[in-house]
C-alpha cells in the first residue's frame, strides 16, 4: 500500500444511505454448521458448536456491521433454526423483511465441519438436499420493493448448484434470480462470487447455467484461479490448467493475473473481475492476496502477500467480498473504489480468518488499524 493512502474507513460519510432502504441486497442459503467442540472426529463427537454458515449471509454481515444498509433474502423453516437465522441477521443490522417462511417440518441446510491440523485436512459434509432455501422460487419475493433502492445485488454460484444437488427438475433459485433481475433498478450493479463446489454439481452443469447468467447479468465477477481452470479449462498466464490443478504454479506475476482477468472480462462480458488467491502452506498458516481489473484496463494487486495464522478459514473469501463491496459502495465503482475495496477486503479477511466460525465479527476500527500497521509497522502490542 502506498504511504499516503487517503481513506479512513472509520470516518467514511455514510449519510447518503440514511433513510433509504437497503442499498446492498443478497440472497441464498444459510446453513446450520456443526463443529466438534471436543476435538473428536465427527463420528465420535458428543458435543458440537452450533453456528451459521453461508456465503451470502457472511457478505451481508460484514457490510451491515460497517454501516451499509443491507438486506438478506432466503427461505427458512418456521422453526427454531429458521428463527436463529433471522435473529442472527437482525443482530448485525441486516434487514430480514423479505425472508420467505416454509413449513416448520421442512429441513434447513446443514454443514458438518471437522477442523483439521497439519497434515490432516479439514473436512466438510453437506446435508443440503431438499432444503427449504433450495426451493426459494419465483413469485415468493416482492423483488420490486426489495430492490427499490439497491445499488449492488450479490449472489453466489453455490446458490445455483443446489437444484442439481437435490436432483430437482426445476432450478428454483435460478428462476428467482431471473425474476429479481427483471425488477432491479437500471443503475443497480450485480456481483457474483463464482464459488464452484464439485459436491453440488459437475463442471459441465455449472458451465451450462453460469455462462449465460454471468454474460447477461453480472457486472462484477469474483473468482479464483483454480475454479476457472477446473470449470472452464482456462490458463493463468504462463500456467496451464493442468499445472494449476496439480498445484504446480510458481511465482504468479502481474502479467499472469492481467492475462486471466482480461480474458475473463471479455469472455463473460464483466465490467470488473476480481481474483482472490490463497496459498495454503499448511492448515495453520496460509498466505493471501488478491487482484482486480476493470474493463478499462485499470489493474490493482495487493501490495504484498500477507500471512495468516488460521483459526478458521471458512467465510474468508466471503469476508473479502464484503470488504471489496464496501470500497465500491463508499468510493464508487471506478478505480478509487476498486483500490479501496481491494485493500479493505484483504485486511478484513485476514482478521476474520483468525476468528472461529464463518461470520465476520469484526469492526471498521480493527480493519483501519491493520491497514495502518501494514504501512507504518508495529501493531503487535496488546490493545488495552
């Protein structure tokens, strides 16, 4: 980061949002996450931590905590777990007016998650088939009202894979998305995190749905090098899809990232392409950076690859998305907002991944302090 970075997110003027409905809206599925509390294997545990997981709720949580009026839309059963999703969202300031309530007997999606330690991998088991959220379809949400003040609408590729996971003949969430697009304001930007999950659908199924969806409706595409190699067979500059799949990439240059971002922008007709990059050195230690390029050729990359001592990596990418969107919504969708968003996203995700569970329970002051420490050094003393 430059020594004279000019923004202070603790002092951002959010007054233009005052009195308006949500300017950030997202929809998808929230999972009940069960994590062994006794450090046993999942099959042996007798005590679990219950928490919430899910891409879209995580993004909305970060933005709402940072003062951006945000709404989350989902379909949940009218039972204690559904109420938990609603109440948790509300506790962070998220608008839940457009929740769709299903019969109390319908299932809610679940994630059984066992945290590993080097060399044992962390393992997640989805139980999302026939979930209430997977059947959020057209005609269930008043999208015209929900999006009346929306400046940025976000969703995730995970959302559209749920129909394949449940072997539905109809993709309800895809229908809901297209209905939303028909009611969004003309000035509303659409962002999507590609988020490919092989446990939900095959690569060819993903391509069939995502390619026209992104080309027709998505302005901001967020993805990883690995997902683009796996699903589309795209190279990253000098590195082939085979090298990417085998983890055989060496140093990733600016030219490599420019090449991939430019290709994705042209292929998907996206105005902004963001690429997040995780270097998993071990379970306990990861490194992180990101890069963003817009259709005008403005290119930004993290000033340095930064280490993270992990406590829980889940929600890290989604937290970056929230920080990136914060920059766009407070500084505009041009170069200034892109640069700000990249830096805020990097700092926010580095803090989040030192916390347990998915939701980013962090403050703007913490992010600002980390941005300052990156420039000036220090920041290792206890805050008290």
